[in-house]
């Protein structure tokens, strides 16, 4: 992973540099406290993960992220800030930040965050390569390719974020959500016999695979909610995709409490995923 640090706090830079360079798989390709230099560097260098401060000279980290995305430079972003205003965190996540660290940063929290984001970046890179190799130039769907591609790209980002993008059940999820996006259908409006040419028994098998996949997503999201309980994006996914009660129950189980798991609703997930896909039309995914 190639890292770039933009921060004017020497303590943060020292801690981040140690964490990044202690992993032989990482390369620190640049360090600066100058946002203009950082912008120019990222247009020329291959950067996988950028760690930047919200509090920059003459601008903010959020403004720089927007500027980079406008120039089609899209590394993963970890934001740091000394400001405890919760609106800054919300603004950062909405701009495309992956994680937010309070400054001065905590060594163990930063270590965990860097490892997590690096793992996600590697996974996304592999999946993007597979996607590019398997994509075709034609589309059988009615929706214009640009909008369909934007929506599906965002769906793929959500699945990767949940850690359920590579198993068998994810193929079923993508196949169903593609049809829903194309025709703007809810899940219960799909006729599986007509639209997918499958029997009721085959549909039950597919739903079973999807339920297993969603269970993994619930566990992964619950673990992230435990680590970052104030992260608005995590809470939004918890409510829109799984119903927060299921995430809350899983959090209790992860804490060692003996509570019965709830029933994850496939329809709730797909209808929530369809609504989430529309965000991709105005994003840079």
C-alpha cells in the first residue's frame, strides 16, 4: 500500500510514519503540511491511502478531498482533526472519508484503522481487477449505461464495505439488485420464475445463500459499530440495510452476552440497497 501524509502536527506525523513504515507491505510516498503540494503530488503519484488533517492552511481536508475527486484522484482517506465538533465528522464522511481519527491521534486506534483501511483497499483492488476482466461492452438492461454503472458501482462499494463482496451469495445479490435498479422494482415485485427462469426450490436455495451472506455483513457491521459508535455512516447502514435492532443484538453477542439472534429481512436489505444505489448517481464511485 502506498501512503501519503498531509498534516501539520509533528506528533501525528511521527506516529503515522512509525505505524506505516513498520509494515513492510507499506510505502510512504510523501509527507507534507502544504495542501497545494499534496494536491499536485497526488495527481502524479500512485497513492492508495491518504491520511490528512481537516485543519489545513487556507483550506480544509474536506475541500481537498472534493478537489481531488474532481480531478479523478480517488485514494482512500483517513481524516484527523483537533476539532471535536460532530458536524466535522459528518461532513468528512459525506465527502468520502473512510475513517476519522481525533487528534492528537491514539497509537492503537490509528494502528487498527490503518490496518483495516489497508485491508479494504487491497480487497477492492483485487475485485476491481476481476470486474474489469469480466466486464463486457454490452448491457442487456434498459437503464442508460452511465446511470446503471454508477448505481452498481455504489452497490459494489457497499458490499465491499460490509465485507460480503467476494463469496457466492454476493453474486446472487448483484444479479437481483441489477434487475431492481434497471426496472426500479422492490424485491417483492420480482417474479423469479419469469425474470430469472428459476423454480421456487431454486429461489429458496438462493435466499439461503443470501441469508448466510447477510449474516456475515451483520457481524462485520456490528464489529465496526463497536469500534466507532458515533460513525453516522455505520448507523445509517445499520438502519437502512439490516434494521438497527439486528446490529444491536449482534453487538451484545460480540460482547459475550447470550442473546438470541434476530431474523435478518432479505426484503429490508434489498429495498434499502436499492435506495442506497441512487446515491451513486451523484458520487464518484
